[in-house]
C-alpha cells in the first residue's frame, strides 16, 4: 500500500506542471493536436468479455456522493474530461464544456469531469481540494458531475501524462476512439462529438 501511495504522489508531481511548461504554453495557445490511447490493462481471456477502463469503479463526486459505473448507463457515449485545479487550460475550457453538456445530453452524450489532484497523499479524498474544485466548477458553469478518483482508478490516472486529457467511453465503460490531449474550443469539440455520435449510430 505504501508503494501505491508513493506512486500516487509521484503522479501528482508529474501532473502538477500541467505537463511540461512547453506543453502548457502550447495548450494555452491552442496549438496541441496530439492524441493518445488510454487503454485498459485487462485483457480478454478464456472467452471472458474484455473489461473497459470504466467498466467497474467506485468514486465520489464533489459533494461526497458515491459514483459508480452506473453513471454511464443511458448514454451511448460519455465524455470524460480529466482536469486539475491548478491547470489554466483545463479551467479555461470548462465554461464551454458546461454548454456542451447541456446541448448534447439529449443527443446521447454526457460529460463528466475527473479531478486528478483531489486526493490526499494517503489516497483518500482531500476535502480542501474538493471544495476548490467545486468552486471552480460552479464559477465556470461546468455543472456536470465531477468525480474524485478512488483507488481502483489510479491505474487509469497513471496512463495520463498531462491535463487536460479527454476520452470517451460507451455504456459498458469501454473506451471509444482515442484520447485527446490539451484543451479545445467549443467548435472543435462539437466536430468531434458529432462525428463520434454518427459513428455510434452507424455501428448500431
């Protein structure tokens, strides 16, 4: 367990720079187009269906309410935006993410946030950081669910090298498409979301 907490502390140090300084400058300028895969460590064995990166998890939201994989049900796609309270590009895109959450909910996409710096060094939710994250969400109009990762989501966080990182999952928690590194404006996200919705409809 001590190794896990040390690893988590290292993760927070890595994320505390919003990536590298050069990366942050590029994000603020809107020049980052890099994409990467966030993959599940679980594999399909002996005919057992492969689990997705969010197929089974337990966390809390910024009000301390329990959140599980059930939050994904009813939405063909869920957009997961991993952010941090110290990250300027993360916060700058949140007002438009709030607008998108309202506009796309009835179309079949919900948005949830994952606050990467909301845990204490012992792995428990940090009340002060949660309060700060809640204040940011309210001030930016990002009025969608924001979760504080529990221990079973640390493996996912270890794969994320910078914030914001955004990826999509289906109702079963399996990742759909690639992960997007860096903040984007509303028009760019609309283009991505519309394309993913069309692909989902064609596949069904």
